[in-house]
C-alpha cells in the first residue's frame, strides 16, 4: 500500500476514536448525573496532557519506536474506554451512574493514554514521510485531513445510530436512544482504539537516532528533557506561551456547544427545530470546515509564515464564540450557528496543524517527539485545563441544569458566556500581534 495512504488510514482512525465522544459526551453526562462536572471531564484531558504527551514523547525518542508507542497507548486507552461503556450498560439507558467516582477514574485513565497519541501520530507521520523522501509541509496536510474525516464519520455515526429495544438502526428523530445521548459512544471509541493499536504494528519502522560512540549525555539528555531547552529561544518561548493561551479556547465548544444547542429544546419556540434535536450533526460542520482548511495550510504557511497563520486562528476563535452568542436554532439564526462552525476550521487547523509543522521544522531531529509532546503539553495540557475549568465556572454561574437541559439562569445567560469567551480570544490575538515576531526567513 502507498505510504501516504497508510498514514492517511492511521490518521482516520486516530481522530475517529476521539470524534466518537468528544463533542457529544456532555449530553450523556447530563443524563448520568454528572452535568455539573462537564468542565472537569474536558479539563481531565488537559491535566493529563500536561505530562503524558511529554513522557510518551521521551519514550518514543529514546527507547521505543513511536509507531509502537502509539499502538500500545491506544490499546490501554481503548480498554479503559470500554470499561466506561460497560459501567453505562450496567446503569441502563437514561439512568444515573451508581458509581460516578469509578467512572471518572476509568475515563481519566483512558484519556491519559489517548492524549499522547495525537503528538505520537504526528511524529510517526513526519518520520515516515521523511524516510521516504517526502515533504512534510506539502504532503502532511492531505494526510491529516483524513483524520478530520474520521472525526466527522464517527460524529455522524453516534448522532444517528440508535440502540433501542434490542435493535440497531439509524434515525434523525428525537426521543430515540441515540448514541449521542448514551454510553454507546464510548463503545465505538474503545473498539476503534483497539483496532488502531493492531494497525500501528503494521506501519513502517521509525528508527530511533542512535547515540554516537563515545558521546556523553547530560542528565537532562538522559531523561529526554532536551525539548525544554527550546524555551531558551525567545521565538520558541513566545510561541509556546501563546500556544497555551490559545489552547484555553480548544475544549470550550467541545464541552458546551452540544448542551448549549440542545438547551433550546427546553424552549417551546425552538423545541422542534432540526438543530436543537441534532446538535452533534450540526456541529460536525465544524469538522467539515476543518477538513477543507487543512488543505489550505501549505499555501498560507509558506506564503505568510507562522505569525499570520496563528493570528488568523486567534481571530477566527473570536467569531467562533461570537456567532454562537447571537444565533439560535431557527431560521435565520441557525445560519449564525453554521457560520460559527465554518470559521472553526480556521480556528483549529491554522493553530494545531500549522503549529505541529512549525515545531517539527524548528527542533533538532533527536527531540522531535519530545518537542511535539511539549507542544501538546502547552496547548491541550496547561492551556486547555485552565481554559476548560474557567469556562466551566462561567457557564455554571450564568446557566444551570433544569429537566435535563443546561439553561441560562436569565434569558441572556448563554449569550453572556459566549461573549466573554470571544473577548478573551480577541485580547490574546491583539497581544500576539504585538509581541511575536519570528524570523521572516523561516516560513
């Protein structure tokens, strides 16, 4: 099989695992008695990303080939996710979990092993592409776009898949046992994760860089912490700092877009709208936009450089949140929801994918996996943790759960939340424009 096709399959499965639950988990948590802890479930992804991607990156740089580390991480992540599914089965459809603490522990262990795989998948792809004489800037984005397609595929699947009265079917109707409202989303994720584990061990080798004879290693090098030396360079230090700040936006809509749109079902004026009853399907437009925007990255990154590309991402987040604040599920307000989903492609890709390419270009060959792990630590770790917990406090202050829906305490509750998030992204974007000035000959 063609090398690029094999890597595309890897990326498809990598993000299909995540797409099965990331954007619709909030709806299930509300019915399982964990609605007020939604922010913590998304923050857990950030907390484990503070250290797990870096640790697994060190292993992949020094001790085990990255594609094998990737496979083993997916084996563990899938196994723990299936335990979450089984706990839901034992509780039953629409029932509160009897042992919420154990469920949280199993979920935490699953994401602890999943989050490093995002950086490991990048490292594996970059290594194999270079070993085959291919250009990462030109050839990686079309491969990565299959990851977004995988994410979309499982989003659509769990939005429409129904398990009711012992039978399986697909429907867009409301009041059915759709996967997006049940524990079945965890089953889909777990099975795909274990399948990817098996696939990883069929990929070409990514040989580790051997230490030269007589070369002495410092303690920092022996522990694989070389990547942290990147902070000594002003350009890279600023890049990682602003990556963390922008990372504060990453999980906000993943955690709250679904409950927000679904909350309109509690309003008779919007209860029967397609958007309110198919929040996961609507928000999948975000991933469709993401798939298209990935293909534009080589052009923008080579022509304008990392600063302009990241600025475009930052201001796209302003519109992402702002459109949610002024839209609603009925016409013409739903068009603003659609616009929010469209700009998400720029908001996410022009930061995450371009940032990964930038880090790969800027660091030495013997710390590439560690550097990708460091990028993940700053974005999905520190940034996402702080941002998600802060967003949770804001949402819990202005909104509350009523009859299974997360409704504003006052009529403008949700709108206030989205405008606060938009204002933060605007401040980050303006600050970045003023202080980050990378070498213009490195684009």
